């Protein structure tokens, strides 16, 4: 659980930062991630920059936001919870009646004790988000709404990028977003798991592939990144994963790529089949994260989204109930384990050909167990089946799928056979 605790502690540190698609919250988050990923580079894309069909918006920052009741009590304060403020709220300093205030309040009658997450990136407005219980308790009188925010047309959008080189220039692309305020599964689970995955990959003694990580604001960030890097991505990326909602303990899910049959789809389905046979495969039509951009026509990167509980499908989604109790060290560890297994399959898969004619004599090589048990019978069966399919036309992943065995069970057997010169890697 060491990695799980590290990730949960990192999420706890990032929790109070007020993040959005631009602003100092993004920069602060990236600087904290850079403490663990020293080679992370931070790029600024100026507000007003045309990115395909979109334009980078003005940079938004907030220093204070508070709504005060007629009796002087605080109804909502961003210092208490970052979700209390409508994202991208314009600055105001107004006194207004309860009736006038109502159009600037957001709550969830169906979840009366949850603060909703609301934004208005591309239309100027202001507002506060509160529980519906608190809203129903509001009394007539004069309220004071004060929001100290800026919308700077000379600002920028920030994103982080890390490239971990391998033996090949072919790349595995891993994307996660850092634009939501204090939510744990929908926001912080993605970047903390991606950070731990990058740290693990960096420690490997060798890597077949190069790994490219991006930490971006959702939608406009991925569009901005693609607009600057599309040619190199299309020429190098052979597989990749969008990482989000990966920290709870409610099982696993993934969202297929637009084509549905990429190497990424195949690897994720194989891993999840053996980690969680009850996992949910969501079709492309139920997309909703940055896979929308990476798999768009004309971009066509082989990207799937890897999750535990899918965005929009769990009750705490986009509310204050998505907290650091919903996301646990064990949940984060499970999310990391799945991605590590996916990378292991990509790294270690190979096609082998048996080097002897007929069935090899395993006993003289010390490969046949002296004691027969239920487990050793299974091991021998896997070994013999692996040999029988090793004709140079089937990779270990192919064989694992044929035998309905986990890749990570067969691959070490292939290594042993290779070391004994019974298989050659072609």
C-alpha cells in the first residue's frame, strides 16, 4: 500500500487548490507535481491563441469570494470549499435581496446535502453553489455578494508535459486533467495515479517504448496541446490512455476508442478481464472526457479512457461528496496496478518461435516439476500450450487470449523458455 498512501497524501495536498482551465491554481498544481517529476516541463499558451476551432480564454484568478446573509453569517465562502464559487465568476460587490440572489445560486434538490460543481467558462456570469438544505433555510433580507476575481486577456493556459525516453521513438501517450477544484475521484485521482505511474516507469532499468505524459486542463487543454503537437503524436503514438476517475473502490471500467479495436483497447480489455471480470466496457457513444479530442476524426489517436467508476455514473460525481473518503489509498493502488499491467503488456509482448522440432524434453532442462500438484499441473499445461502456439505468428498476448490466461502469468514462462534456448524472439 506504499504507493496508495503516497498518492492519497499527494491528493490531500492538492485538495484545497482552486483549479480551473486557466490560472494560478493550475500553475501551483503543476509545481507540486514537478517536485515528484523533476523533468516535467510547464508550457504557457497565451489567452486569445487560436487552437483548431477554439480560442484560449482569458486567465481567471480568484482572491476572495464570499456570500453573507442579512444577519452577517456566511452562506458560502471559497475559503471553506472551492466548489462554493461558480467557476469563472466575474467580479462583483453587490447587495441584493433574496429574490434577486436566487438566479445566482446553484443547488441540487435531489442531493440536498451536496455542493454542486458548476462553471461558466465562455459566458460571463457570477454565482455561488450551496447545499439545497442551506438554500431552503435562507431568509428574506439583504445579502452581500463579494467576488474578487480577474479575467485577464493577457493571461495564459498552463499544462505540464513529461517525456520518458525508451529504446524506440514509438510512444505510449498518457493524459490526465488538472482543471477541477476540490473533487477527489473526478479530479485528483487522475493526476496522482499518472504521477505514480510516471515515477514507476522512470525507475525501470529499460523501456522498449517512449512514454509521453501530459497534465492538462480538460477539453481546451487537450485541444491546445493537440494543435501544437499533432504531427509528432500521429507519427509516434501507438497506444495510450486517458486517466480519470480512478481512485474509488467500486470496480473498474473503460471507455473504448472511437474505432474500438486499437492496441490500447485490446490491452485494457485483456487486463481488466483478469483484474475485474465484472468491469464495464462503455462504448464510444458514452464518451465525455478528453478521449473526445484524441480520437476525433482527423486526429485518430489510439486512446482509451481507463477508470474505476466512470464520470457521470456515480452519485458523488461533480459534487462536494466526491471527497477524500470516497477516494482511498486502496482504490488508487488498484488504479495504478491496472495501468502498470497495461504498460507491462505493451512493454513485454513479443512473438516467439520454438527452436526444436516436436515436443521439447523439459525434464533434462530442469523445467518439469518433480512433485505433481494441482498448481504444477496448471503451470506445465501453460508451458506446453505456450510452446505449441509459439510458431512466430502468435505473440504472448495472442496466446494469453487464446488460453484465457493473464499475460503476466504466461510472459514469465516465455522468458524462462527463452533463457533455455527453447524459444527465439523474432
